[in-house]
C-alpha cells in the first residue's frame, strides 16, 4: 500500500488465558491460522447509496472490513466515497466484521464478495478450500504492530523470559510472528497451550488494555490501535515489528475476492481496485485529513472515535500500500509451519494481481509482484 507518510511507498506492518485471565472470556477477535475463534461473529451491514451512472455487471458488491486502523484503505475509501465513486450505478454494501474466520466464512458462504483481511486468514481460507474459494487481489497495509510492555517489569528484550505476553489469537498473524521471534531467541513455547519460557496469552484485543492495566499480562505483541492504547495506560514500546523485516515492510492487510465473483464480475472488481488505489493515493497526499476520515468511520462503526493520544501515534506507524508484499506472506506461512500451527501449505495461485496491475499501469504506477504465487 502506498505509505501514509509521503516519504514512503508502502506502510509497515504482526489454555493459559482461561486459567490466568478469568476476565478474558470474550470471543477472540483477530484472524488466525486454524484458530478456535467464534465462527458466528455478527457482521453489521448497510447498503450505501449508489453513485450516479451506469451499472456494471453486478447490481451490488458486498465489501467486508474490520473497524481497525490497519484497514485504513477500507475505512477512508468508504467514508470518503472514493471506492463508491468508481462503481458507477452499482451499489456498495459494506459489512464490518470482528474476526477473520467470520469474514472468510461469509466469503466462502456467498454472503460477501470482497474483503480486507490479514495474511493468516487469507492463507487459512485458501488452503482449507484447496485453492477454490478466494484470491488475494491487492495489498492494503503494512506495519502497525508493536511489542508493548510494562516498563516496571520488563526493561530489555531478555526480560520477556518468564513473563506473560498477550497476542490477539492462537495462530493469528501477530501470534505467529511472536512465536517465531521467541524461537529465534532460543526459547521454547508450546504453540497450542502458549506455555513455555514465555507465557503466550491469547487475548481479545478489546480486553487487552484492561488486562494490561490490571496486571494480568506483562505486555502484548499487538496491532494498532491496541498498541497505542497500551502506551496510553503506561506501557512502553520495546519493539516495532517493522524493524525485524527486510526493507521494514510486511503485509498486515490484503484485499481478497471470491473466485466466483471475480470470474463473473471482473469489471466490478476492477472498479473496486481503482477505488482502493485512488484511496491510498489520497491518504498519502492528505495524511491528516485521512486520519480524521478513518476516525470518523471508526466512530460511526463503534459509536466512539479514538482519542488523539491513541490515533496520532498509531496512524504514523501504519503504511497503506497497493503492493501485497507477497514475499512476506510466504515468510509468514513458513513461520506458521515452523511453529507447527499449520501443515506445509500449497499457495500456488493464491494471488491474482492482473486487474490490480492493469489499474496501476493506467495510473502510471509500477506493477507489483506475486512472488511466483499467481494464478495461471
């Protein structure tokens, strides 16, 4: 995704809970490889008015996203009407989800056409359907993941040993990254239970700040805005995950599509991608307005905007980008295999970037790579 900061081309990117945290009993809210998250998270849906113009091949397109800053392209694109504008007379029906598994379920069940989602559920959904149900058609965001700790208990990275550190969900993108980091430190953790040299506590992002404030956890490896919420509660950023990646870029959000919808309505998919590319360009050119727009959409979805002390630092750490950063998705899948959370996946064909590259070329922008994992 183009960077939120004009100087960058892309934005960067991430059975102990029940016993140790009795307050953390809500359904897990992030997306993961083979997670046990609740499968029936309600999706909020409302049809936006159609833009003036001739209809494309579909009367409406249903677009899913999370009310999360790492889904900035969706938040701003919907709030500003930048995606809708490209759809002519085709109606856009946005749907807000709280968990990756429920969004994948909606896509596979035919109640969703296009979705903004993380790499872990993208891989999981593709593999479980044996490559038949979805394609990644664009990038959307990079970065925005930090390790935030209680500075009174943890002063250096070595101090994490023996501590309780939260991740959003077993096998989700941040969980996999943290387990890999632990392994590279030479420490051992059971990926299923989270027990080991570090106690990995799988915790819903919604309750992580309260758990941190009450001392139930010592820190968390989490995406924005949760990381900045922890800082506002007295936490200290010990590590930014972007510093661990080559070129300081890694995929945190993709755009996916139902293969059936892609085959039947390529003109609609192309229009949506034209909208996301223009949205990312607008975010780059208007970072402060884009931040306010994203916050307005979050307020509309949740009933409350983010405080400036939270959204300001969070926004700076997220980069929007059209590039899916395919090599980093491949790396993340390798980490999940290494952690024994998934079997070796067959990812050939998970990307179809033909329409995106057509849109980018028309806009005078460079094409992006599928790292050899493109549909034939």
